[in-house]
């Protein structure tokens, strides 16, 4: 029998040691939040550079205040480690490792399986194990539970096991770990109860209990599939509006005045990051095993993946240069969305690659991305005062801290994918 009351009492008294596996965009903010709420946190990452940075109080996630990291370290409540054996001293382990796609664009569960192996090597009776990494429904119960049970412990009798999706929105100025409601689904009632109690002790928002782990996994996939499909719809609308010579931005502004039944999504060069281009594919892949074709997800994916190609065709028409040969193009914004330094699945990067393949002379400017490597070559963000050299400037990301007046005054021609210039028609072409 699992000792539900005693673990809840330990959580209440902050006597639990919490392990966080994976200290990236999700794991590090969680670890710092936990430490600053009074829990002792052992943060484990396989990346030694990250651990060394943290040990030197160096912050690598924009959404975390460096002062909060320093406080957690000084109080010895956050202990970054590179040796997974240290996780033996924990009572709760939260897993926040990546769940990307492989080269064939299929779910890559390598990191999640490795993390489950680490858990199985360090678990003891009454441990609370929580997975936060986004994945398809059934992963926790059918795959991860079995790996952990290689320890000899049984999930129903010996430990608590839950899935609780992370819903963090990097660079969001208002919503963070602390004030975003948390969904929790356990493999049994006790697991749901203990996990919900744990999150309720650290966040100032609601904790929503669902029936099981697969419902919690599915809720996260639904959230991001909803976004993918609506973004694909807006991308299609922007192509339609271009053909009909209607301003898509004005259309969205008008439509969103409806006080119910409409949520505004906006066009751009595509979708990026670790969630929207990936999570729905986890579901469509899983559904193939059930002989079900995810029609809306598939067509939406096709539409969003084609967006950089559509932009390139628009560039050919705008510049009346169908070969793009030697055309000097500056992309403004390389990250996958505004005000973040994350390049994962960035549509600007895809645009950069296509333009290069077409032999355009393409450079980029992004204060958040100093450099990146593509085809073994390193590319660096150019100085913005070089802007006059370019035939065309493409605004791919509307970072908040850019001097858009300077960009407008010093560009020959602008293709504005994010509507930063709104009514300024002169030398600005809208998406
Ligand atoms: N980034 C987001 O906005 C976001 C939002 C919600 C949910 N998620 C989900 O959260 C999960 C984590 O995403 P992220 O953006 O934090 O990824 P990330 O790449 O920023 O961080 C993951 C960390 O895990 C580490 N890691 C990988 N394998 C490990 C292992 N075996 N042991 C220990 N550490 C390991 C990596 O070194 C890295 O530091 C993913 O499933 C993602 O879909 C991400």
C-alpha cells in the first residue's frame, strides 16, 4: 500500500526533496519556482554546459529572473547536478525532457525513455513520479510505467505516477508557471490526489484533476492542435485575401470585435517552437496504429509547412525577380516567435534555407540570435546599420525592442509579414 497521507504531509511541511530531470525552457522555470517556494530541488541535466552555467549563477532562460536563480542557489535550495545517482535522495521527480520529431518527422521518444530509465534506477517506495513532457495519449501508462517498473516496484502498490502537461508560453509577460492552471491525471486516484496536492502547494492557480494519464496527455495535444488548425486557417485566409486584394489584418481586427465565438490568430512565415509544429504529429502518428487518419491535422500541417514557400513566391512577385539570383535580402527576426531566443523549428530559418538554395544573397538580423549553423557554415546576425545595402527587407518576427522607424527609413523595400507598419503603405508590402 502507498502511503498517501504521509507524502502529503511531507509536501505540506516542504520536507520533500524534488528532482527535476531536464533543465530547459520548461524544467528550469519549474525548478526555480519550486526552490523559491521552499522545496529543496535537485536539478539534473545531461548537458554539462548547462549545469556548469547554473553552478556559476549564469541564467540561460529569458523568462527567469537571474536574481531568483541566485537566491535559490544561495539558499542551497536549488542544486544543479550532472550525476543522476543524486536523484536517490528525492521523494518527487518531475520529468521535463524534450519530445521532438526525428529526421523522418516521427515522434522521437529517446529522451523520455532515457529519463524513465533514470527514474527506474533511482526510485524507492512512495516516490511521486510526474511526467510533464508533451506526448501522445497512452505514453505514461503503456510505455513509461513499464520502464519504471523494471526497478521491481509496482506502480499501483508502491509509487505514485502521473502526467501533468506543461503549458508554459515563453516570453508571455503575464502568464507563467505560477498563475497558469495545471492539469493532473494519475494512473490511479491516489496518484492524481498526491500530484494535485503537490502542484497546489506551489502554484497560485487552479489544479484540474482528470480521470487518468491519457486524458491529461490528450488535453495538452488538443490545446496545441487547436492552435495549429486555427493558424493554418488564418494562413489560408491570408492567401485568399491576397488574391482578392483584401487586407487580412483589417479583416481579423474587424472579426475579433465579436464578443463570443471567435478567437484571433494571426498570419506569419509559418509555425515554430517545440510545441505547435510537433505535438499534433505525435497524435497523428499514434492514430495510425489505430488505423485512423487525422484529416484536419494532416491538411493543417501541409498548409503551415508550405508557408515559407508561399512567402518565397510572394518575394519573387514583389521584386519581379523570378530567379532571385543575387537579390540581396535581409530577414528581420530568426527566432520562432517574438521576444524569444529559441530557434527550434523556426519558419524564418526555413525561409533562409529556401532563399539560399535559390541563390539569393540572404542575411538576417535578430538581437536574440547571435549566430546559427546551417550546412556546416556559421551565420551571424548582421549590424542593423547595414540595412541600406539590401534590395528587400522581410519582417519575419515582430520583436518588441526593434527600432521599426529606423528600419522603415533606411530600407528600399519592406515585405511585412507581421503587420508592424499597419497603415504605412509607402514601400511596405503586407502579407
Ligand atoms: N518550450 C516550450 O514552450 C514548452 C511548452 C510546453 C511544453 N513543452 C514540452 O516540455 C518538454 C520539454 O521542452 P523544453 O522546451 O523545456 O525542452 P529543452 O530542450 O529546452 O529542455 C530539455 C532539457 O532536457 C535535457 N535532457 C535531455 N535528455 C535528458 C536526460 N536523459 N536526462 C536529463 N536531462 C535531459 C536537455 O539537455 C535539455 O536541457 C517537451 O516535451 C515540450 O514539448 C515545452
